[in-house]
């Protein structure tokens, strides 16, 4: 495995830049989407959340590369991202047609589970501005070459948004590598997103093309199997009883196939009920495999 | 002008059936869309609102013909329509792709004005299930022939949803006429909806094709000019000082051109501020022109 | 035990019709009734809840037979039942006197328990319209003979509302049996309701008179003892440690005494804390006794 | 007219004691009772409000004589009255039957008007504890003789609650007069309350029996006519155009008939819309008739 | 140990009088202080809470001796204390300067923990009216001698507010002893309050000066060590595994040193997570040591 | 009068930098501070609001120079300023003592008026971090010399916070002038703030010392008289009927006395009721006096 050389902070405008969608998240609180009369508004997105967390929990300077339709919904996402502290210097605003036929902003309706009832999400993210991003549009040299970035992050959700988004990720990762920026990639496999644009086969083809450019690969057990095509032996259908040794063997095969990857990180969740989850995490680096088991913790429903 | 012969109630399952979209309406209450953290959920749609109002304010039996994507957002619209008391017997549920690429439910973000700040709406209704309705899909003979309906209502918003929706309206209106059901049509011109599918010219062509099938034509001054192509002389750009006599002349030309229309109805609103509006209404029938001026009334912000 | 012959769906307007009270339920959320400043409004009632659940969870067509005082409180119950999807075709509206001396609508104030503090309810249901229902008022032949119903449900709460309600239940059950509709009855013993109208003795007399007309008898351990007069040996005062074998013996005695009953169903709840309950359920039919033990589940506080 | 001699504060436990009902007021905020899902809880009652206002706006020491059913609803009224600062030393707590057949607490559902839509109230106050108060139950000698009170207030709402409440008011007023406490009485005519217990004739008989014991008589134009039987000439049906001179003539007749009354006070409201009201007030004392016209003011909807 | 002789209720105006600060408590509900947009308002204070609990949970008559700045914040605390039912007869209102430079009211921002995240509080109580109380200001002879009190309570939070508050506590306790009123004192050690006025040494000096006047001494393990200077052997840093026998030995030393103390009471809490706590309590009296172990209970987050 | 030469945008990091306090604003919505149970949280401050408005309404880049105590209240202000989009690059975080004796964050409780009841505010801003700012602490050369700023704004509220804040304003304004940055100053006289530190005389002395450094002087009629010592002839006590000509004469005297001032701007508000205000505004520049009268507009209660 390779060793990570992170640029010194004093030379960089940004600790991290993420590339991905930012959706308006509508949350019915203690109620259910299909019978509520009230929604709470948040913003969120797999790749964006990394930038937001680094800013508000760890005080780092981060920015998001994304696109939004220029209507009040997009401006609400702007307001939420302002509160999130993530720089919008690289956000592209696309004119709205007044209807949502040509371009939209992504929406994500999410409800909490309770006891034996699992959490439920319903994303409404077709035809979004970010899914229409194409190579050649973002000035990556400005970002990585002039502004300078310590770490670039993107992932498998962004790459599943359309035919063109993996190409945007590819040019971003190539530019990052050229500039000496660390690249992390969260496999984050979502079957529904891939279904209409080639399914699991397309997901694996896409991710395998990007993997050689990745310094830090992130994924849970399902991601490595479904999104990257590795098999974990002894894994049952529900992934509920993941055998650590089998998982370790798989990681070793990933390391062997992609020697340029410097760190492989994963979280292992066992959901006892919707409100009580066990979490483990595991990171494999050049030197050794670190693994520690958390005690029984409660998943915060409020984050 | 023609005379309206409405079927007796005892022979009919429905007092009124509407054809149109039902959107989830998200309303930030006293706040603004672009800075709120809370939305109140309602359902609404130009043609649907007629069916809902007749049911809950006047106790009539009404139904809606529409289509919804089968996801929790659609099921919330179902829950809201249940509360609205409008029968969902003719609602078509279309399978959802988990993403919103192929089919969606319409969303309508609306905020109140205040004082000199006007109300603001942002609809997100592209690619909806109802916009994909095509002729031959709805069993109009069941509705008008077997279930039997006293009054059918649709309008210019539904007809602007796509290339196919005016054809659905046409087959519905023809079936209604065959069955002796009264047909009303609200011109309801929305420039943004028509823009991408032919603009004002297409709107006029569409509405002019449907007009001979209409018994009761509804519209404000802008509707008759923009959506049907009649001119009101002496009307300034803002329609703020509508001269009653000029408007009357235009109505007479409409009556002459479409002799089968039995009633022409309009509302004349003068918005002094976002919270203080004057309303007049005017109905022209075969026998006479009735017109009464309301006193100064307050527009309910809650409706 | 008898076998249940349920009418085919195609011949019936309703999958189920319930007879019972529908109350406005006022719920202080996370707070307590006696110190709150806010209530959430719901509708509910033992017999009605069966009709609502079948409609909204299982998609069946259901209706409620009840009576309401015609004031804004009753109209709020109407609005809530519309949302609940239960047909109000058989709801009787009784004129209100402006004060609540002659007729009222039932109110049910309920608060959640927490940890060692149990849930608390306070019903305010005296002098309600439904408690004043008398035999001869409801047109049961229209319901069971013309509209046709697959299953009729009522229970021990409705029969405890007044001297006259058991007589209404009796005429309904007789009409249902004549029409071949299945009859279910939930014993649901509430000491406070019976206290003023004859107590446990009257409850047993009432329920024993109705039992021969019941196809499906529902009750927990307390119901069979208090409301029907059967004894379960080895049952302690709190019913907390119900011995399954003793319960089974009691059911066998019920079966023997009422051979026309086709199914005896019960739920066995053990409340560990206000938020953590164990549930078992048990159904005894002609062929066999089915019993399965649920795993530890969480009782939804939101339902 | 008589002169008022108010006891010095240093000799009295209370500045004012009121006799009347305290209801739980449920208020849907900006929404309507019949479609809301949320209520705000307040306490209120015509006679009680006087005691609460004197305490919280003017810092006087006041107490309420009333009765409540001892259940969580009554305890919520207790909590609200604690916040209101009115002493509950003379509140009688009546055991609850768990159902509300024998005794209840009064509820008052109220909604705001808006523009041309008037405010709407629905009281549910039959069978309340306070309506069952009977003479001989309250220890008036303790209140007026030992604790000592400067001013006693009751009114026509309390006296319309049942056959027995005017008798309670009578014994209270007689005890107050014996002790030298000033007595005020708000006529406050409510047709719905009197309807079932003798109507307007009974109201007038009741009020005329109490009037000789009153030092300060309060009422608007409708109260003096309907509740006390005086006629105001030139008063139209809606009381919207009250002629001051005619009203003055009527007051003079009241003064003549009840010479022991020291002050006659009234408020004259002209509701332009639900949110814009004109108010005048008028007090006639021994010396002169004071009358001042307020400017156009807004009625606070929040109090 | 001494025996407690509590005055009979019939001779006393108050069951209990507390001396301490009452703060406005601002609580973000399910959210966190640093990101919320909404606060719920409550009142609270270590010594006051005893008076409030005795009134609302046990129906006793209680009063608070405190001081508040006379501004709308103080008046909100007044409104909250009215609801709390604690008499404000001895509350001193201090004129406000419009800015908060000379005198303020205490604020306490508190948020709940969740799972492994502990609860968080931020008090803003510098320069408060109550911290400026000085000896000679309160008329203790009126309170203990004329009004007469069964039990007086104060504690280590009040005594840490400033240099002068322990002197006020001292004069109060001396007056109470003279009048035969039982005195209880809750050690309640808060390092942050003592830090600027002498730290732990000053706390111990203060508490040791007051201890001989105390009849009932209350404290957890940390209080007896940090605030009073006793050592518990075998106590680890986190106090998480308190050995009962060691604690008992320490109590015996307290008893020996302060023979006038009649009862020593403590609560032993083991916080498993922020929402799941074990509680024990222990009281040592003249006759014996009573100790009972509670079962596993849930700490109410709402109280 | 002088002419304003504003630096070109391309040379500047900031369009505007403000110097002033940012308080947590707690707002009871439709209720009153002294009886509410809920507060909405906002941030605000006279000088800060200018920076926030320029950013969110006009899209300019702005920053705030201020100081905050580092506790959860301060971090909530940070979160609110992030949403406000104003850069916190120059915010000083001061360690908190856990109590609020040495340093605090400012709080501002504000309630809306209604009809004839005026709005009410209660600020609690003594001992704040920003009031303890002293000369020599802020690196003004970095701000004006290296980062470069087009416009600097501060005002009379900041200068009234303590003895030291006018000195900080002075050094800031001198540095701004040296760097060629435009300086604006809002007189904003608040009697309560000045009362304890020298009153109106001190305010006038302070403002007169700063005036020669000001390019744009802002103030209403009261500000020019009370805070700067100019008299407007014919101005009544309530300033309700400001005569335009008298006001103009005063402005001319200001211009004469401070020739370096380039613009004098004011707003003239006439509050008809708490919800209906007339506004005029007036700006006097070198070339001419511009004045326009607005129509009757509504003051937004939500801002």
C-alpha cells in the first residue's frame, strides 16, 4: 500500500474540497412522511456531509463543488450550506425554467425508524443541476492548482447521478493527483441510482476505472462486493453477521489489486432496532490493520 | 348563449369530477422559502381545488382524475386528499423508480407576501405522473356513462403540463358532452408552463380547440387575452385599472365566437397590498350580465 | 367451534363496518395533561380503530356507524375520520344545544408514560350523541341487506356507554347474522364505564347475552374474566405473569360454552416499562390452537 | 344613585373575589377548530377573567370561588390559574367518575375570525362541577367576614349555568352586602345558556331579583335589553349603529328603577372586521355621566 | 445524631421556605444549544426546585426568598414561579438599568444528552440581583418569627454566588434555629462558581462554618469530599464505582464531627448513558442507616 | 461637502467591514416576553445588521469585527452569523469562566407590538466580550492594509458599550482613513447605554470627536439632536410631526460644521400603530438634497 503525503496547511486555501450533490432534506420529525403535515428542512448529500462535518466538528476549511438550479429551493440549500460553513465558491447556479422540466434541485424525504420499523427515505433527485454536470465545465486547475487543496473527496453516489458525472469525477481526480492532493472515494453503492443507467455491472465498471486514482477508499461490506465486485466469503444475505476474518481477507485482495490505495476504511453497522445500533470501524493502512470494537452505542437520531 | 341543463343529483354518483394535477404544497408559514427551516404540508392544484371546495364548503360529492407516482410523497398527497374528502376512485398510481428520473410527484413551494412584498411561488412539477397521462388511458365511459357525473371541470393548467394532456382533456370533454355532463374550463394561463411547449401561440391554439366543448368558461382578464387571444381595449399592462365596460365588450366577442358557451365567469382582483385585496366577480349568462361589487374584503392568508 | 364463511368481496360495498364511539383525542405530546399548554388532536375509539387500521394499513373499504353532535368539535372528528379513510355514510349528526347539556361529543385526553411512570388517560365522554343511540334508529337492513358487508365489528366499550347501546349492538348483530355477515366482538372491559350502570355483573350479563351471536371473540385475560365471568386459575392480581397453560384451559371452557364462536383471539402484553413492552398474541380456531411468541419489540408511541 | 364605599386595603385579604366558572379554553391559533390538528390551552371564564386581569395587569390580590372535577383536565385548569395568579383558596374539587356522566369540567373551543369571517366559539360546558354548586355549600362568612374582601364580582354567565347557580349568587351577594363588600354584576347575556332553563324570561326574572343587591352593574346594549328587559329606542337589530342619546335614556331608566346601583358601566363595540374593531366605553355614576370616545384601535387577538 | 422536631402545620404559614437563585432556563428541546433556533423557557434553581417540588408534587405550602432584576426577563421568571405555585411574598425586585451592567437575572442554557453524548449546561449568572443580596436586607424575623415556617432550605449553590451570599445564609440559618425551624442544606458543589471567589478551600471554609447550624445535610459523594473536605477511601476519580461501605465510613465521620446534624441524605447516581441512569439513595438518621436499592429506572428527560 | 471615492471591488477582499456587537436575539413570536414559554433565536446588532443585509440582500462580501465569549451561547451566535453569510475572520473568542462574572455574550429579548401596544425590548448586554475590547487588540493594518476594504461601518451603539469602545472605533476609523476606506457612522443614540457612562454629554463628546473622521453620517432626527447636539427647531417632544424644512436647516448646520462629511442620511418613521408605519428617507450629498416620500407601507414584522 502507498503512503499518504498531505500538503501542509499553510500552502492551501482548503483542507478539503468535496464533489457531489447537495439535496434539500425534508424530515417529518417524529411522524411519518405519508401522514405528516410538517417537515423540517435540512441539507445533505453523501459527499457534502464530509465537508460539513470537517468544518463544524473539526474546524477545518472546506468547500463543495456542486450545481444548483437558481430558484427559492436552491436558495434555501444555499442558506443551509451557509449555516453549515462549507464554502460555496465553486457552486454553479443554473437558470430555472419555472417548472422543473429542464433542471431541478434534489430533494430527499427521510423519516426515522422506531423499534422494529426501519427508517425510510424517498429521494426525488432526477433531472437535477448536478446530474447535468459535464467534463470541461469546472475549472479544476483553479481549484487544485491556484487555490490549492489538501484533500479531495467524492464518491459513488455522485458517480451514479448520470452518464456524465463519473467523467467529471475522473477529470477532478486526475487534476487532484497532478496537483498532489490526496483523493478519497466513498463507494456508497445505491442500487436505485444505478438501475436505470446500467445497474451493478455499470457501477463496478465505473468504480474500477476510478479506483487506481484513489488514495483512500471507503466502503462497507456491501460496497466492496456490489460496487467494486469483490466477494466476501461467508457473508449472508443480510450482512448482519459479518465475519471479521472473511472481511479482512477481502480487504487484502483489494489492497493487492489496487496497490496505489493507501488506506481502506469501513464502518460495520449492526442495526439491532431502528434506535439501537452497534458500530465497529476498521481502517487498513500500509503499516498494519487497525481495528477496534466500539462498546454498545446509540445512534443519534438528531446528529 | 346556451342554457345549462344539469342532470338531477339522484341519477349521478358525483356532483363534480375534476381532471388535473394534485401537488404537494410546501408552505413556510410566516417565513420565506429561501431561509426557513420548517414547511407546512398541504395539497393543491387549480382543477382539484374546485372539487375540494365543493366537497368541504358545500357538501357535494366530488372526485378527481389524476395520476401520482407511488412513493411516500404520493401517499402523503393521498392522505391530504382523504382529508379533503375528494374521492380517489379515479387516481392512477404509477410505479416509482426510486430516484425521480422517470416519474415524479409535483411539488409547489409557496410563500405569503407581506405589505409591499408580493407572494412567491416556486413549482417543481416537471416529469410528473399526471403530465404523462395519454389519451386512451382513463376509462371515461365508466366515469360519465356508468358512474354518471353532473359537472366536469378541467382547465388551462392541466392542458399546459405536456403535449399529451390537452388530448386527454379533449377526450374527457367529448365523453362528458356525449353523456350530457356540463363542462367547465378555467383558462388559468401560466406563461412558465407554456414556454417550453410552444408558448402563448400554443396555449391559444389549444384553448381554442377545446372552447367549443365548454359550457362554462372561467378566466380573469389576462386569461381571455393571453390564453384565448381576445383583446381588451384600454387595459394597461398591469391590469390594475380594468375598465368594466371594456371588459364587457370583450366578453361579448367571446360569446359571439363561441355560442355554445352558456356562462362566462371571471374574478377581478385588485391587490392593494399582499394582505389587502379588492375582489369583484362577474358572470355573464344567456339572460343577462350579472355583476356585483364586493365591499373591501381581506384575502385570507390561510385559506 | 364453528367455521367462518366470509362473503366474497365483489358482492359487498364494505369489507368491514364498525359500530362504536369516535372521540376527539387530545394528546400533550412529550408533556403531561395537567401542565401542558399544547394538545395534538387525533380521533379514536376502540371499535373505530379497527375500521381505520384495515383501511389505511391494509387498503380495505370500511365504514363506521356512530353518532356525533353537530358542532365544530364534531366537525373536527369528521375531518379526522376523512383523513382516516373510514366512510361516514352511516354517521348520524345530532343538533347541538350550544352548551353541551343535552348532547356532546366524546373527548379523550391521553398522555404517554415514560420509564416507570405509566401512561395516563382521562376520558370525558358522558352525555355523548353515540351513547344516546337507541334500537330502531339505524337502518341495519340498508347496511347489511342492500349495501352488503363482509364483516361487522363492535365491542364492550360501545356496550358500556349507556343502557341503550347494548340493545343497539344486539339488533346490529342479529341483522348481521341474518345477512350472513361475520360478527366480531372485542370484550374490552373498562370498569369506569360500567360502574354507574350496574358494574361487573351488568357487564357480564350484557356480554353473555351477546356472545351467542359472535363469530370472533376478542379479549385479553382480564376481559374474559371480568367481562365474561370466566376464571383463569393461577392468575395473579396484576396479570403480569400469565401462565399460558391456564389461559388455554380457560379458552377451552369458553369454546365449550359458546360453540358458535369460530375464533377466540387475544393479545398478551407485559409492560416492562412505559416504553418497553413484550407482546404475544394467540388465536384459537376450530382446527387448532395457533400461538407464536413475538421477539422483544418496542411499542410505537406514535402509531 | 348610591355612592361606593370601598373598604381599605389593609383590612382585607382580597382586593376582589369572583364567583364563576373557569373553563379550559382550546384555541387552534391561526387555524380553524374543525380542521386543525393542534390546540393551544388557556383558561378563561367571564367572571374569572376580571380576577385574573386585576392580578396580572394591576397587581391586586384576587381569588376565585368555583368548582372543578378532580381529573387531569381540572388539574390543568389549576396549573393555568396558578400562572394567572388568582388564589384557589376557595376552589371546590369534586370527585370524578372516570367518564364524565356525573360531573365534568367546562371546555371552550374558540377560533379567531379573519377579515369578513367572524370569530367562532363552541362551549362544551354541560354537567360541570360549577353548575352543580348549591346554596349552603360555600362558607361565605369565612370569605367576607373573616378573610374580608373589598369587592365581589359575579355575573349573568354564572347565573345561567343551572337552576341552582342564581341561588348561590344570591346568597353570596347578600353575604357581601352584610359585610360591606362592594358587589359588581356583569349581565353578559348568552341566549344559548338560558334557552333550556327558561329562556329570556327566566334570565330577566333572575337578573331583576339580583339587581337590588348590585353596586356596579355592567352590560352592553344587548345585555340591558335582553337580560334585564329595558328597551333602547332606535336600536336596530344588529346594534351596529347605537345611538348614544337613546342609550343614555335607557341608562336613566335603569338608574331610576334600581336606585341602589352606584355605577352603570358598558362597552360599545363596533366590529368593522374580525380584526378591526371600534370600542367606546361609558360609565354612569352618581355625579355625572362620563363618556369618552376612543380612537380607532386594534383589538388584540392575543390578549 | 440529633432528633428532628418539626413544628405542627397548624402554627405555620409555610411548610418550607427556600433561599436561593431562580434562573430562567432556556432549553433547546431535542436540539443542541449551539445550533438551535428555538428555546423552551422554564425556571429553575437548586434551592428553589425543592420548594417547587414540595408544592406541585406533594401539595405543601412553600415560598422562595430571592431577588430579581425588574425587567421583562424577571417578570417571565415571576410568571413561571406563579405556575410553579411557590409564593413570591419574599421576592425582592431590584430596579434594572436597561443594559445589565449593574444587575441582571440569571440564565441557564441546558441541553439534553443522548446516548454517549452527555448533557450540557451553560449558565450565565454573573452580576445577578440575588448574588448581590447582603445581610440585613431580608426581614428574617418576619419570616420565621411572625409568618412561621416548618422547614428552611438553602445550599451550596446559593453560598457560591458571591462573597455576601454565605453571610445571608448564615443569618437566615441562625434566625431559623432561634425560631425552632428545621434547617436543611444541600452541599451541591459547583467548581465553576467557587473558582473566582476562593476555590475549593473557600467552599470548605464556608460550608464548615454553616454545618453546625444544619439539621439535615444533603450531598452526593463528591459534595462531601470537595465541598466539606471529607475523604471517601477507595473512591476512583469518576465516582462511578462508589463502594457503599467506604461511603458509610465517611458518613460516620461526618456524624461524629457535626453531632447536631440529625439526618444525612444522599443520592448515588450511575449514568450508564445520557438516557439510562441507575439511582440509589441513602439516608442516615439517629436511629439507623436506611438504605434501599432502586430497580433500574429511567431518568425522565422532561421532569 | 466632500465627494466619496470608493475603492474598486477587484482590489478588495471585503465590500464592507462592520465593527460592533452581535447579540443573541430571543423573540417570543406572537407572545410577550413576560408570559411566553418559547423563544425563537436570531442574531443581531446595529452595526452587524448592515453587514448581514449587504451580504444576503445585495450579495456583497462583508465581515464583522467583534468579540464573543467562547461558550455554547457564543457558538450559537457563530452558527447564526454563518447563516447570515458575514465572515467571522475578525471575530475574537474570549475564554468563558463558566459563570458569566468576567465575560458574557450579549442577549436581546424583543417582542413585537400590536395595534396600540408598542414593541418592547430588553437587552442584557452588560460585561460582554465586545464591551471589553481595547485599542491595540485588533490588527487594523491587516484588515485595511492587507485584506483591503471598500467601506467601514460602525456607530453609536458600539461606542456606548464601555469607556474603551469609542477608542477602538477611533483607531479603526483612523486606520480606515489612512487606507482610503470610506467610513460610515450611524449615530443611533440609546439613552440607557449612555446613562451609566456619562449620559448625553458623554455621547455628544464621543460622537463629536469621531465626526471629523466620518464620510457618511447616518441618524434620525433624535440622533442628530441627542447624540450630536444639534437642535431642530419646531420639533415636538414625540418627534411625530417632524417638519421637513426645520430638519433640512439642521442638516445644513451639520454640513457646515463637519465639511469632511460627504453624505448625511436619515430615515423618518411615523408609527401610526405598532403594525402600520409610514417611512420617509432623506439623503443629503455634496450636489443636492434628495428626498422622496414613500407611499403608505407596512413594516415587516419578520424582517
